[in-house]
């Protein structure tokens, strides 16, 4: 059952601008489909996010939210969701469909084809009135999106992470929040939103992924029939963002009525999927703050008892690194000193055998287990491909295993502290 | 493997099986084979959670209370071994590990690709051989205090606990799982040890293993490794005391102001005298979830109306939870108008009780539940955690799908009639600061 073919997607061009990647596996009791439409992170972000929200409100044959929900229920609870991804300075709208494989259903009923047809209808054939989304529903969804954007503050970890980015990258598209800007909402109307839908739904490059106990050739033919329409006007997303140097470190403080402070640090290193010693940067971030054996968790939480959580995250398209920790407000300086000391230790190459060994083993196991996680595999494959790289899980595993302490220190020496953000009471 | 009994539970619809053995100590071990999967996963769970705060343990003469938050504190304490923090030891093998304490259970888990038995040995060893070092206990207080403050900034959690504090007058479900900074300061090694002796007995625990492994090897390894205080099987007894909970609520409304963009509203209804195990527990749980889904899911008339009226957003949901003799419904989400939403929800609920359930809706929903349940079996974590949960309630997870298939419309209508007792009603509101 576990054959090498299991690990890879078979990729077929369906037509110019549309590709289908298939992973045929018996591990899933469902058939899973993901669609990725790639655009740019720019002034259109808010409008683009609003489009799937308007699409959810009704299709030609299922004109209401309720009709759609009931239709999906009757297909044995097929699930259909949309999402937004920010990959560096690209803005990706995704759709995810999952339906139970007929071989588990009474009488082996086939629901996948109906579910797939519905996915297409929802994206390409929405309910339109005189060629436009309904004004009342667009108004409601504008309102909902506004609330969604504003409710970022409800989750203090996420809020602090976004605020750090905004402070750190004021002149880069990367500053934009992937759900958009509430201030832009009033200017959007139903007709304009319908134009936005038309502009991207048939123009943006489309990557389709499917996984399940399916026959690849039959799937390719099925998808070619459903999504085989060529992209119009050959839209191409922007190229990779150029590196930006960190200037003098900026310190930003913000006050809210919180019980716990959030300390965020933003660094630039410039290493990306396509530039520099990528594998070394991944290991460096692992040793610094991805795991419970990592320097941040060990020193901020376990030794100093200062925090419940302290971790780092690597941004791999622009070459950034973020550190975030929830601390008592009075411990700001203490926590900052300990965090910066960990970064300095990395730069000196102060990496123990245990740290290196545990980090290698942890990544190795993560990648091995990724082979069972088709939703993540799809996204990883898509993101690598976006950067012009092909994702070969086994060779990536091998490359990570070969990274030495010296290469990690070399990558760490590229870290320049750009911004320190503190959310406090 | 002498002295163990082995059963196999199979389900033809799901095309899954689970094998079962009991060690002489009383420890139950379950194994679910998953050919082809790279991930291997194990969880070791105790039927012990935050609600178990008043009990008479083995060899004790009187029920005595313990400080709030101690089950969760004990979970943290077990991570400290003489060889160092157990997460570091798992990390050396490349495994991911974690633990969680809920109202009624404590679970220790790991996932790994390679070196499964090294990790399984580690899991069994650290759960069965605790060390209560006073200085580590003191150190942990600082970390848990930050964990508590983190939750106090989480409006979702504050609103949820506010609802439970309002619905229940005496039942310990109204107390935060992590306790308070004050209650955890009263915790010491001795009290931790008392809780451990009482609840981490093999007869009160389940080890669940899932992955592409050899069945014999799994059971043999676990049987050899688990010392689990052999011979103690017959002497264990525990008396858990939950204070009698009246049908009336503590208060009708909880309100707090926090840094949120939009108010968060929950309407709750409590139930008392709820069966705590067996078929009755299961069919009640399923019928209640079914009823709530019928009334409030995205396909419902109520959601359609409330969403159109912009009284609710996409996060609107309804859930039911039963635990230690009580149960409760929580319905709500973000809203610009908590009072308006409450008024309309109460009117809608009164309407449901008059109208009942249409056959067409019932059949469609049954399909949705079946499909949703089958889909969950893609996840090793789901199988392990839910199998364990149902076993603690003297049920088999595979029974769920059969019970679902046989669920009658009358049972769901009974739930719609009796779920929403006016005297058991409370609301929780989180309002923005300004």
C-alpha cells in the first residue's frame, strides 16, 4: 500500500494556466480537492477576499446559503471551504472540497462527482441578478468582512504578530493583512465586486490538487471536463520580492487592557526557498524556537519560568524571522535580554550536539509523517512550485539531515534585528 | 502474553478494527492497525480531570478536597523526570509529544515516524513513574500562572467559563480547568502524590496505539514495559463526590468587558441527572447533537434568518457537552446585538418545540452525520482520542455509527422538547472595552 507513487503528485496540464496534481492513495476514506488561485498582495486584497464570501451566498441552482448547506448535507456532508494564503507578497485564494469515498457509503453511492460539479458551480456560476451579485448580500458580506478584520484583536497572539509585521514592513506589500483593510470596504459595490470576480476567477493561474483512492487517468479526464477552460488574458503574478535591509532597530510599544504582555521581535536574513542556504535557515529556526527543546522554550520558559510560550517562525519567501512570547509585562527587559542572548549564541555557533541532533530528528520525523497528511502535502507542494522549486520529500529530508552546525551559524549571522514590538497594559 | 485477554472489534462500514487486551494490573490496551501510514501515534489517558476535586482515594477514610487546577498541574509535573523534561527526551527521538487536561480526562500523547518503541517506552515510563520534586513543583507555578493569564485574555474562553459559572451553582464544571493563581499556589508535592495514587491507577487508565505496526509486538512491548503497580488491581477503589446540582442556575447572566472588536454571546441551558455511561449516555449525546444541528446548523431556518438579519456571523454554532452527571448546551457566537440575539433565539426555541422535525430534514441530516463520522476516520488522532473517550464511558466508538443509523426521530423530538428548560437558562456576554 505504501509505494513510492504514494508520496508524489502526478501533475497534468489541463490547459494553459491550469494544472492538476493527483495523489492516488488508499489511506483516505474521502476524496480531497484543493484549488489555489494566485494573485498579488496589493490594493485589491480586500476585494479579492470578499469574492468567495459573495460566492458562498448562492449559485445558479442553489440560490441561498441554506440551499447550498442542504445540498452539501445531502451529499453525505461534503465539506466545502474557502481560505486565504499570504505567501510572501502573493495573495492566494483557495478552495477545499472533501467528500466521502463511495466505497464507504451504503450501496457504494458515488457522491464525489456531484460534489465536484457543485464546487465548479459555486466558483464559476454564482447567482447573479442582471449580471451582478445581489446588492443586499454584498452589503452584508462587506459588513461581515469588516467584523472579521476588526476581530483580529480578539486573539492577542495573532494581533501582536500582525502588528509586528505592519511596523516592520511599512513600505513593502508584505505589510498588508491577508484579509484586507476595513477602510477599503465602503468603496466596494456589487457591480465592482462582480468585475473583481470576473477578473480573477478566469485569469489567475490555477493549481488543482486531488488526493484519495482514485484512478489518475479517470480523474484527469473528469477534471479536464470540469476545469478545462483556459485562463484568459494570461495574468502573471509578480516575481519574487527583492531583499530589504534592516535599518536601525525600531522599538514600538502599544497599550491594550491585557493581562499578559506579548513581546514580538522581527529579524531580516534574506534566505528564501530560492536564495541562500535554505536548509540551514530551516535548521537555524528549529534550534532557535520551533520545538520544546529549542533555545527559546528552554531558556525563556523552562529555565527562567518567564513565559508559557516562546517560539520563532521563519518566513521563507522574503527571508524574515519572527519571535513571539507571552510574558508578564514587568518582565519585558529580562525576557528581551534572554531572547537576544539566544540569537547571539546561535551566531557564535554555540549549538550543542543534543540541540542539533534533536532538531534534525524532529524535522526528519515531521517530514516522514507529512506523507500521511494530504492537505498539508498539497500546500507544501504548491508553495515550493510557486517559488520555481520542485518539492521532493525524500531529497529534502536528506538535505536537511546534512546541514552542519557551521552552516547553521552562518545562516544565523545573517539575522539583523529590525523591529521590537511590545503589547502591554 | 500470559494473563491477558484479547478481543477484536471490527466495523464493516468503516473498514477498521481495534484489538484489545487487559494486563493483569487492570490496564486496558487498544491497538488500531493502519497499514501504509507513516505516522504512529499513542496516547496514555487517565479518567481524571478538573471535576475530580473531592474524592476518597484508596486507603482513605474520608472524602477530602484538593486545590482547583491540580489535575492540570499534575499533568505538567509528570513531564519532569530525573533524566530531564520528557519533551526533550521525545525530541531526541524526533517525536512530537504533548498532553492535555480536560474536565474529565488527562491525556499524554506522542506521534512519531521512526523509533516508535523507544517513544512508547518513554511514554509508559514517564506516566507510570512520577517524581515529585518540590523545587520543580515551585518552578512550574510561574509557568502555569502565565498559562492562566493567557486564557484570561482569550475572550472565547472567558465567555465560555462565564457561561458555566452562571449555569451551575455547585458542580465543579464551573471551575476553570487550570485553577487560579491563588489555588495553584496551595499545591504541593504531597497533594499531587495523593491525586496520582488515586487516579493514575491502571484500572482507571487506557493506552491506545495506532499505526502501521505488528499487533503482537505492540501488546508484548506494552505488557513488558508497563509495571503499573502489578497486583494492585483488586485493591483499587475510588469514590468521586460531586455535590448535588439543583435544576436552577447560579445566575441568569454573566458579563465582562474585554479587548474585543465585537460582543461575544452565548446562550446556555443546563441539564442535571444525566446518565454518565453506556448506551443511554451515547444515544442521548447523539440525539442532542442531532437536535442542535437541526435547529442551528448552516442548513437550518434559524441560521438563515439570523445571518440575513446580521445578528450572527459565520462563527455561530451550537454544542452539547455531558460530564459527571450534568450536561449543557451552548449556542452563540459574535454578534453586534447580544440582547436582540438572545430575544430572537428564545423565540425560535419556543417555536421549535411546537413544530417538531420534518422527515426530509431528518434523513438528510442523518446522511451528513454518517459522512462526517466516516471522514473523521482519516485522522489517527481522532480515532485514538475518541475511542478512549467512549471506552471511559463504557462504550465502543464503533457503536456510534450503528447508534447513528438506528437513531429514531422520536428521540430527537424528545430532546427538542426537553433540552431547553427555562429555569436552566443563562447567558454570557463579552462586551468591547469602549
